[in-house]
C-alpha cells in the first residue's frame, strides 16, 4: 500500500507543479465568467453608439422619437438632399437619412437611403429600420381609419416567467423560491457536459501518453521490478484523478468568487430600480436587467445538489476512461500508426456522448436522454448536462449505481490488459489479441 501511495504522490506532484496546469486552472474560470458577463457589462459602462442624423423625409410620415436616451437621434431637415449630403458634417450630423415617397402599393418593398462617410453598426441599422417601419405602419393605420391605440392593445408584450412547484410536508404543491430558466439550464447543461468531456479527454490521453513513454523508454521494466503492474496502473489513475479533482475544486471556488465580484460592479441604484420595477421608477436598462436576472437565476439553482452529483460523474467517468486509455497505452508498440484503431475504440464513446449532448439538452425528458444517461460510457457527459433540468430520482440513482459498478469493472478489465501489454514488445496488437490477454493466467 505504501508503494501505491508513492506512485500516486509522484503522478500528482509532477503534474500540479507544471506551469501549464497552473495557467489553465487559473484562466479557465476567468474566461467562463467573462463570456457570460463582459458583453452585458460593456454595454452598460461603455455605452452604446450615439449618432445624430439629419432626415430628409419626402414621404412626410416619419415621426422622430422624443426619447433623448435613444442611441440614434433624428432631426427633420427641409434642405435639398444634395445640400445635406455635401454639408452634413459642418451642420453637426453623423449622416443623412433620405426617406423617399411611399410606394403606391403597401405590398411593395420600401427602400430608404443613409449617406455618410463611415458605416453604421448592425444595431444602429436595425434601429433605423424599425423606427421608419413603425412610422409607416402608424401612417397606414390612420389612413385606413383604424384607432392606433386599439390596434396596439392587440399586441401586448408577453414575458414568460418559470416558477417551480415543490411538495411541502403535507404533500401539497407550493411555489418554491427557485427561479427556473430554460436558457440558464441549457447553459449549465452545455458547460457541465463539455467540461467533463474535455477533462476526461485531456487526462485520459495524459495517462495513455505517460504509459506509452514509460514503455517505449523501458523505464517500466525497472518500475515493475518493485511494484505489481496493477498497482502501477491504479496509482497512475488515482494520482491523475486527484489532479483533475484539484482543478475542479479550484474552478468551482473561483467561479463562485468571480460571480460575486461581478455583482459588486452593478450599481446599487440600478439594483434598487430593478426591485421597484418599471411601474414605480422606470426600471433599469435592459442589459442591466438581463445581467441581474441571470445572476439571480444562477444563485437560485440547487448547487448543493448539482455540484456533488457533477463531481460523482466526473470521478466515475474518469475511472472508466482513464482505465481504458491506460490499457490502450500499455498495448501500443513503437509503431503508433498500427495502434490507431485501438485508440479510436477507446475514444469513440466519449465523442458520441458530446455529439448527443445537444439533442439531450433540447429534450431532457426524451427516451434518448433517459437511456443514454444510464449507459455508463455516455452517462458521465450526458447526465451532468441534465442536472439543471432535475431528472427523475430513479433515473439518477440507476445511472449512478450503474456508473459506479462499471467503473470498478473497467478498472479490473484494464488491469488484465495492462499486466500483459506493459511488457509486450515487437508484436502487432489487435482487438482479438487484447481479448486473449484477458484470460491469461497470473
């Protein structure tokens, strides 16, 4: 047991001391949090593009908005269009908008023109198109004799808010404090599944490469003289798994801390406005509301359930794939090209799992999602992707039991291959040959 501990210690320390490990561990949470928050925070603090445009309206229907907070401001001008195009800079404008006469038929496409030395952003272009379309729509409504206010009342703004129902001690369904969001659940699912996929692939191949190097350099012949092959393989698997868990705990801790720091940069007055709502104070900017809503939904998730189960699937999946990669590494010879089919067999299930993650998240209660989350070669990626959608308890327990049993089985199976392959040189290894190794006697 002391020898196993020394192997685990060696495998762990040689990896956590590498600069690449430290950089990836520290930078990954920063990148993850930045992807979610930086775009919205930039929109809040950097502000939007502000333009003042001279409008030559031949149609006579355009009504400039009176809201001075809009990113594009409009001023109607009566000068000829050519004079405006020639002098708009001297007049203090950023461009000239020319709205021609309305087409005879409402079914015809309406073309308007914007003249400037620069180029409009996509957001400004869409804003101008919407404003003109709204003005033309209001003009057509009045011309047709309809009441604009009545027609607008037919198009209310609908915002779907998801509320979770839970059973109390009496078995009655009551509204819980948790806020549901299909978008947040989908994001958590993709991130969880993708993290496990990447980590399993990186650390699995790391073990395979380590075994191959020790075998091809004949170092293993010296090591095997003092420890059993199974001890060596198990030490590598446990040591590298400890590296992965260390990285996971640091990622989780840093992500929680960074999300809390982001919350500190949201102005307190804006938070108060958000609590009051638009009816009492006008409400915060849309970008700020989106950031705050996402943060609130993230905080309301059942992380005490998601994180431990996520770590269980990481460990179970790691032991399955690490043992497979260790077996493949021990079977490889000097000619790596001949061993590619065996490597592909080990990698194929995890590649299939990441391909299935999208349809599983889109329909987390489908038969495909249910059964793929139970099959142990796929469940380490697919079940964590479903955790935010709270799969039925029986599915989760069945999947966890099957995964734990399968992890033990694959470690034993890999050990049978490893003990033979690690000292096998100069022989082409096939899947049939691997099958024979399973039944060799000690």
